[in-house]
């Protein structure tokens, strides 16, 4: 595995790869890697000739600077994990390399209601920062395919909108959520859970599964209220549990209102904020619209 920390050196290498007619797959991460990240790498390796993984804790997408400071940084272990799956290239730049002085990396895009609901309501500015860094990294890497996980579903929707608005050549590939044996969605934040909350955290996926099994007998509003109540009674502080159209991210009144329905939730488990989602109903024609 090759390690690059400088943009110019990475681009010089990738230009040679591209000139040889090879395809480039890109997996952007913020490090603190786990098996979920490695599943993205393996998917990229199966669909591209050269797989590039970035590790960059992006300051512009943290609305809480304390959260930025606490975010786990485990580069040594990350390198070992990426080497174990024969990753081709690791890009681990400094903030100065990604956002050099004098370079305007801002984006003037309108994500509309995609960015104002759920995460957008509770983390103002987050999606602007996320889109900014993904666009900047795409400019640097110039990949054929971008691989991202379903766990950050709203983020995926924003990135898809960004690519469409910019008529970008990169193809977005969505990869399924990877879960622990008990069902908890894998996350870099899980390692910061207290033992008590780690045991309880499986409740998020259990509730999502319960909602999915009841879509033919209950209304979205009824199921969302049940989920919020259950999480609260279990000691969590839920921010939202929304059942939405998977394309527009707007709440639905009936499960029959959409061909693509997703339930998404965020809840505080002590001092750690967890997110999860589950596709409740899916028709390919709706997703591709």
C-alpha cells in the first residue's frame, strides 16, 4: 500500500494510473476504521483497478468543536487494517493540504429540503461542510467511482444531489450497512460508548426492524411515535425518528405514498450520538428517479 500526504504527489501517481487505462475507486473516511469501512474498500477493489482511501477528519463539517476534538484518531491501526485488505493507496493529508490558503473550496449549491430535515435540523452547517470536503477530495482524486455507506443515508442523498447539480462524472456506489453481531450499526463512535449504553444500543436496530415488520398494519406517524417513546423510556435522548420518502427525505403519511421508504433515527446514548436507518420499502425504479 502506498501512502501519500501531499496532494501533488498523489495526483502525479494517479495520473499515471489513469494514463494506463485503469479505473479508480475512492473511499473517503475520517479514520477510526472498522469492518464497515473495510467492506467499502473490498467493494471498491471488486469494481475498480486502483482503490484509494482517504483519512481526513474534516473540520468544516463539525458544528460542535468539542466533538471534533474528541473524534478518535487511530492512524497506525487504520494503516494496518487497510494493509490487511490490500488497499492500493492511502491518502492522509493535513488540513493545509485539503484547504490551502488562497484556494476557494466553497460550493454554491442548493440542497433545498434535503439538507434542512433530520440531521440538517440538529447539526446546522454539517452538510455544507460535508459537501465541501467530498467535492474537494473528488477534485483531488478524480475517481471513476465513489463508494459510500448507507449508514449515513441523508449524507448519501446530499452527495447524490451534489453530483447531479454539478453534472459530475463520478458514479456514486451505495454500500449496505455493516452491523455488529447483535445488530448495532458499525460506527467509529461505538468504541466511546459506556458498557451500559453499548449493551442498550442494539435497541436502535431492533426498533427499526419492528417498524419494518409493521408497515402493513400501522401508520408511519404511529410507528415514529412508538419509536421515540421506546427510546426515551430506555434511557436514550432521541432527536428524531422519521419515516420518509427515500428520494425527497420528506415525511410520508402512509406507507403506500412512496415506492422507496426509509426510517432514520438519531439518539444520544449518554454523551455519544448514534444514528441508524433501515430501508422499509424499495423499488429500483424509485431509487433511480
